[in-house]
């Protein structure tokens, strides 16, 4: 099973005020690494990104990992397998299995693959690796899982296969034969937890992987935005190299740029448009880039092709000024003129127009106006509001913009009536929609409402909005208890405030969200071997029926519905045949109407099944494994002739009330994994006759390991 597994490379900054002192107090190397990572740059906007390790489906389930396989890069013999889990290492270690096509799984390791505990300084580790390794050894398993340094432990284990071996997340399969295909399976040691299965991989000589693909670079005045094809299962991150003019290449990423991704509320995965931003570039320089990917074994790919980015002029010309309009209402034309400063790289001018101040604005000249011309004649097709501005543009495409000006072309022609008015109602709201008017001088719409669905004369309608709305939709919030009928209509208005005729009316009926009154149970009696419940009938006209609920009187759990289908409204009695002998119950009743509204429950009513229990009992025993933190429960029914449906294990911690802990099991044994503490267990067996046979309660206590 795959899950979204995000490893935050720089999220230590979130916890610097809360946890950093306690976490890093004992380890200078780890503390220094944290301080280096989280130190903000002066006058720079800091973005703390997350590094995607892989994509899975369950964040909190230990059954989650990804296996990576490659040819042996040390001696060209065999295969190397590395894995990533959300726990980094596992307290009981891992078991690794291998199979060829058509064969069974074979375990490769004789002892669990786990964290190697070495004391003292390891000369094969640098200071940061040593600090993180020491931190791992000094932390308990649970403390390590809740700590932030485990993120850096994983990152260093990607860079260093020696570190990965110490942590216990890598295996060298030296007996894999060249030309054969293999598949690997990772399992939690001492368990049947199948964490991951790799794809088939053919053993051969090691070669570097291809470089990142589909590289795109967009140059701006002070930066270059860089992106590439994200291949999260092929490589972990990307190093960026750059040279200026005729200089040599220099790596400009301190660490490989990790692939990032995000997940929205609906579970859709997306990647950012830009993976790396090269800042503070010189506009006078040409630049050349190349890229190298880093895989999960810390090995570099082949270099990408060199990508040349030429220098570019980003300085715009001086903007036009004194933009002056002269309108001609009768001709539907506007004359524009402006002043400007003539510059060497000035190409000419563009004119932009919109019907609203905020835009969007559209360029209305088909060709750039020559730099020797400072006027433009615009012919409009509709009356209304118009906004203009002028821009100067140079030969590099840079533009500077004048201020905006406003004018109005008047008319006396009203818009068409809005068409296809539709209404949608729900509890506490009414949504209206209609077709957009096509008039270019449209200013918006007025919404009108009437409470009279029989007389639709104008004097019954009131305006809901005081100003015209632009959208062709409208939502109104009302009380959820309102059940009135409303009549709506829409009027269009243009920029000259000419109003259209009203749209065709739309009738909106508010839904019924009022539940029925709570029912009243009259009596509960035991009759003819079953419990019978009687109640008073509800009188609501829209009543659909009733639902009956039951629970054990001694149980603190929730009520459970008894009837499989809604009890019809004309029925006021129910015979409960699914009760156990010598058992006390509580019953409640709820009414439901045809619109799905459910009443408050009735008062709880007592019911009792007095039939004697069978003369049988359950013999329950237990075995506690302190090391593995497991309890084995075994039980037998004294009377083997009784036909049973199965058994349910009840459990409580300390002195709390016993609650159902398992599903209905058919076996006579059950394994429970527990944490240190006191536990109470009971087994309840259910017969085919609906009788419940309960065992004695036994106590189990698991002590903390010292």
C-alpha cells in the first residue's frame, strides 16, 4: 500500500522555540546542523520547503515503505537494495526476501537487518553524520520516532550508503547473478508485516542513470526560474551547475534540490511550476546551466546537456504622459493623444482598453504605433464606461505604462431582459443563476424578491441588492426553519443606468428541515419469549415512520438500531427477537419524516429477557510475552454440543469499563499487541439461539523495560 510520505528537510524552524533546546542540548553536531539549516538570510524571503521522499497512501500505518534496487556500484557484482519507511529504522529490524520468476520467496538475511550499535568515533563518518548517528543510538525508539533529527538521519543515509548500513536500511545482495531478474520483499522482522515489494530488476553492470529530463529555464531581470520533469522514483534531488560567459561550471546548489509536491483537500497531487530559483543574476551576463540528478543510493546521474541563457534587456523605456481623450458620442469614437520622451531603443506605443477600472485590459492597436506618432483613434461599438492607458515599448519587448483615464459613451437603449432564471433551494439558502447578458456596456444586475406567489405585480417586489452585481448568480442566506415560497426576478442595468424589463419569475420553495416531535414509548414487556415495545403514534402529516434503538443497560456504549428497515408510521409495536437471556436492556425510539428529518430520541425505557442461561461456561487462559509485548488468549466452551456463531474479545485498560475490542472471531485464540500497563480481558461467545456466554475477567500487566 502506497502513502504520501513527506520528509521535511527544514521544518526544524517550526520547533525552534518549543523543542530545539531539549532535542539538541546533548549533541553539538546535530545542533550546529540545525542552526545552519534554519539561519535566515538578511533581507531575503525564506521558504522552508519539504522534500518528497516518495508517495504512499497511509501516513500512520507502519505497513508503508518503498524499495529501491540498483546494480552494485562497488564491484559490479550483485545488486544493492535500499528502503525508506516512515519510521526510518524498525525496533525489531527488517527481513529481506528475494525471488526469481516462478520461484518462492527466500529470506536473504540470517539475523534481522537493524540499527548497528557501535561505540566511539567512526572514522568513516563526518562530524554531522557522527552526531546524527550518536543521537540515534542515545534515543529510545519511541523518542526517535517523535524527534525531528530523524529527518536528517534519513537524508544523510541517502547521501552515504555507509551511514545507511549503520542505520539498517540497505542490503548488498552479492549472490545475484548477472542477466537474471529478481524481485525483493521487505518485511518487519518477527512479524508478517509486508512493508513493500519491489518491481522486477535485472542484474547487470552498474551504469549511471540518465540526467533530469524536460528542463525549462525562464530568465527574469534578477533571477532564473528552473524546472524539470519530476521523477520521484528515479532520483531524490537535482544539483544545478552554472557558468558565466567563458568561466568554468560551478555547483550553485548547496544540497541537491529535492523534488517537491503538494496534496490538496481532495487528495490531488501536484508539483510546483518552479523547482529552483537562481537569484541575483547579472543582467549583463550570459549563463550556461547543466544538471546532475542524485538517486537514493547517493549516486550521480550523467550530466545533462548544457543550456545557454543569453543576456536580455529588462529596462523599460520612459512611460508616456499627459494621455488626453476626446470623445464623440454621436460617432461612437474616442481620440487619444499623449506626450513622450524619445529614446534610442524606443519601438513605439500600444493602447489598452477596458470597460471596468480593474480590467482586464485588451490591446486595441493591431500593430505597434510608430514612435513618431502620438495619437490614436478608437471606434467603439457600444455605449458605456471606458478606461484607457498607453504604453511605450522598446525593441526587447519591455513596456512602461501611463496612468489610466476614464470616459463614458452615453446611450438610451436598455439591455435585454435576463434569460433562463433558475433557483435552487436548500436548508437556509437560495441560489439563483441566469444566462449572461451580452451587452458590452452592461453594468450588472438587480435582484428582486416577492413573498406573494399569486400576485406578481411590481408593488410586491423589493430590491435585495442596493448596487448592481456583476456575476450572473446570487446566493441568499435565510433561517433554516423558513418554509416559505419566494418569487424572484432579475433586472439588467447598463453603464448609463438604463434598466431592462424583468426576467421571467422563478418560484423557490424552501425545504422542510423541521424534524418530528420525539416519540413516546408506552410500555416494554417480555411476552412469548421475546421483548415487545409499544409506543404512542406521532401526528405529523409528513411522518414516514420510526427507528428503534437498543443497548445493554450496564454498557456505556452507544445505542444500536434494531430494525433493518424503517418501521411504517401506522405501526406502534415492535417485537425484538434478537435479545440474550437474563439480560437487561434500554430502548429509545426516533421518528423520521419523508424529508429525512430525524426527531430527538424518546426517553429510554427498560426491557428484560428473563430466560435462564445455558449451563455452560468459558474457560479463559492467557500467555504474556514481555519482550514482544504480546498477549495470547485461549478459551474453550465447557459444553461442546452448543452451536455458536463466534466470540468477541472485550478489553479495558486499568479499571475502566470493558468494551468490545475485536470483531466476531471463529477461532478459540486471539493475539493482542499491547503497551506497558494493566489490561482486563473477557471473552463473550454468542450461540445460534441468541444466548451470550461470558468468561471470567482476567488481568494482564505489562511492565516497562528498564
